[in-house]
């Protein structure tokens, strides 16, 4: 390809890069070292006594050439991202023509291992070398993001991709089994995208214990990625627990006035749910061992197990309560506002953007995948809780908050109520909307927490009553806050619109919600109105009207450091809002496969279940693509038939035939 062809093909990216490099105004005010965060201004943390004064509180003379180049690069890469993933784009055709769809099985291992190795390496770096610690951490997280883009070279067809399986503890049937599909793909990319931004924000505000901070950021990254790709329940539980440690430390060390209380509350809530989930895992593994004669923790193998009805319901709740706490759903949500308010800004960004999504993802993958019968029968009740206790309650409580950070925290309860509603409805549209809304919430709420940190950095308060008329002195900040507010509300053209629209449409068309689907749809629509009320009211109080408080009359606008941190999130708001197809197309096949499997398996599970014996669904109930990589444990006929009379065996054989027919019907419908 000639140089002229390259220019012709990629001129939009080149133009975006040039505009991004020349657009920022010069003459910025304020401290370049100051960044979004409340970490070292509360007077109670260790950050006042930090061991690093580099880059603090010096006047910024506008954007340096390197910062302008960084903004230009972000703009150019964003346009290239859209061109590359556009379904009919030249980049996609070129990838297919060159066979750039080969899967490297170790890619996920690299993505998980890189931050863990980086965290271990940080321990050997002298704590006095602050620039090296920060630069190394950002380099590791940035390399992880670039490596994760390789996942986009493979079409997300039905089944698992980049699958890696290694025996780990053979005597217990525990394996290293990781893989992705079109559902987990975007959550992995969200994790690798958010982590460098959160780290960059943290380094601008936290001035003490930098070595420990770098270790926590890298360790947390590896644990979150592992939770999204683990297909062995022991491995998933391990990563689930590992996530808790660095977040507990981040809140407890660099948090606000009541950081210890918030950290302990987070720990207690999460551990309570984890113990329930562990009990459910152990029982499920034991039941499978009785059927097959072999131990396994593999998700694919355990998906075939149909527990007795009462045990099935108990295990569903054991798993789901753990996930509802992480989401969080009412009434187990009260740890979240405290954790958000007390966490440093970088911790709040990671918590809201990524960690909460592990709860929603895990419900879709494990609660619905392992216990489709209870998930189907309880769908209408759970959807009602999601609307009343999530969407509406969260919005009303957010509306009454005087602390803007606590308002954003309660808004997360409302937004994630929409995600759970989409999953409870179990429609292709609802599930797709829920997955894209997970990404949307991560982008827009992450940006909101950064913006809240910006204003706290200047005034050392988050009380809405302390502000008013800020648009007169901080016009760029006001513009960015308004853009993110529109995304949070769901204005068309921003990322929040498409997810909420698909969830509401899926709710109305849901068979699982039955006669209540219309009521649920009205409740969800009311939540959209309430979101506009509480978000636009805080915008009006903070940015418009008279500038009466003299403390606000000379506040500096967004600094170059803050602009670089916010730029990728602002751009992604419009990329997802204007080009949702490039995200939806990648998950469509996996969502349809998940929906059809849930529809078939939930029906078969109801037929197979009784009050006494656990049983195995036949393999032909599932698609071969789903079971690829499952351990070979035998059919379990002998164990399954133990204690049954001949008539029971004949009934089981008939049901097996029904399962095969139902599976074929589901494939035909798809």
C-alpha cells in the first residue's frame, strides 16, 4: 500500500489527531500536580505527610507540547478504533483477508499474569524512586490495554475463544480454565481501558506510600481480569476474593475521614456473600461427583447438573446473594455509598467502572447458567426489586443528597438496577442492552467520579450548596460535566441511550415477566425521568445562576493532567452513542446462544428436577461450541441410576430425547 493510499484510508484519524493537538487552549490556571481526588485534603489521611512533593502546586502555563501530542494521539486512536471495528470498514476486510483471526491461547494468561508480575516487580523497586514506580505501573497497565486489543482481531462466534486449559489440582478436578466470548469481551476491554486512567488520576493526588499504591493497582487489575475470564468455579472464587484485598487497602489507607468504617463494611458485606457462594459451589461439586464419580469445578461440566428442587433454589440464592451484594442491589447496597465517598478518586473509578460489573456479569454467567430454573421462575419478582429497590429508590435517594459524590454513588444503584432488569427479563434485546449498559456505566460514572474529584481538589468540599455559577469561572469543566450528565441521563447520541432503550424494549417483550412486563416497563421509563431530575438539578445548582460564594470566583479550570485523564472517557461516550453497532455486533452471537441455551435448559431442568435426586442433563441439550473444553467425566449413567427403579430410568431416557428435540428446536429458532 502506497503512502497516498494510507493517507486516503486513514485521513479521519489524521485529522482527529491534528484537531486534538491544537484544540486545547493555553494559559491554563491552577496546579498541574493537583488532580481529581479527595485523598490528601481531608486532614485525616496520611497523604498530608507524603514523601513526594514533585509536581505539586505549580502554575501550569497551559498544555505542553507533550500533553498536546497526547490529546492528539487519543483522538487519532479513537477514530482508528471506530474504523477498525466498523462492520463494513476496510480494516475489518483486511483483517479477514490476511487471516488475522488466529487465536493465541496464551493471550488471556498474559493479560492476567502481566499485572501480577508487575505487582511483584514493584516490591523490588526502592520506594524513593517515585517517578520509576509511577512510570512502570502506567507502562504495565498500558501494555495490558494494547495487548487486550488483540482480542478484537477474532470474530466472536458462538462458543469460547482464546481458551486456555491446564490441569492445576487434578485430585480435586481443579483446572486453570480461562476463555472469553462476546459477552465477557467488552468487560475485559473495559477493565484494561479504565485501569490506566484510574492510575493516572491516583498519581496526581496521592503523595504518600506510592509503592504500596502501585502494588494495589496492579494486583487489583490482575484479579478483576481473572474473574471475567475464569470458567472454573474454584478459579473464579479465588479471583473474586483476591479483588477484595487491594480495594480494602486502598480505601483503608488513602480514604477519607471514615475510611476504616467504610473499608470494614465493604469487607464484611463481600465476605458474607462469598461464604454463601462457596457453600453453593461445594454442594454443586459434591452433587456432580455423586453423579459422575469424579470431582470437577468446571463451569461447563457443572452446567449439566440438575439439583433437587429445594437444593437448586438454595444454591441459586447462595450464588445470587453474593452477586447482588457486589452489584449492589437493594437491600444489600448500603456498603456502596460509604465505600465511594471514602475511597480515593482512583479507587472510586475502579470500583464503579469495573468491580460492580463483576456482580452483574457473574449473575448472567453463573446464576443463570447453573440454575436456569429458579432464575426463570423468580424473574418477575426479581425484576420488581430491580425497579423499585434499584431504579426508583436509587434515583429518589440520589435526588435528596447534598454531597455530590454520594449522589453519584446512589446513581450507580439506579443505573445498575437497569442492568439487572435487562438480565431478569431474559430477552436477546435485554441481555444485549444489559451488557452494553455495563460498559456505558463504567465510562460515564468513571468520568463523573473524576469530575467530582476535580472540584473537590479546588474547594475541599463536595456540598452542592457551596457551589453555584461555576460555569462563569470554569467553562471547560462545566461543559465536560454537562456532557457526562447527558450520558448518565441517556440523551440520544450519548452512550447511555442505547443501553437503556434496549433494556426497556426487552422488558416489554419479555415472556419471563409475563403479565407484569408492562408494569415493569412503566417503572423503568419512570426511572429515566427521575435520572434527569436528580442529575440536571445538581447541574443547575452547581453551574448556573449567580456566582455568590466568593471562594468560587477565582477557581482554575481543568488542568492539562485532568484533561488527559478525562479525554478518553469523553470520546468513548460519543463513540458508543454514535456507533453502537460495532459493540453490539461483537456480542450478538454469544447473546443469542446464551438466550437459547437458557430457554432450552431451564425447561429441561424443570422436567428433570425432583425432590430427592440430582441428575445430569444429556450433552446434546447443549451446543457443542459451549461444551468445548469441558472435562470428560463420563455420562454418569451408573451413578445417576443408582437407587432408581426401572421406570425411573425409562423416564430419564425419554426426557433425554425431549432434551435433544428441544435443543434442536432452539437452534432452529436461532
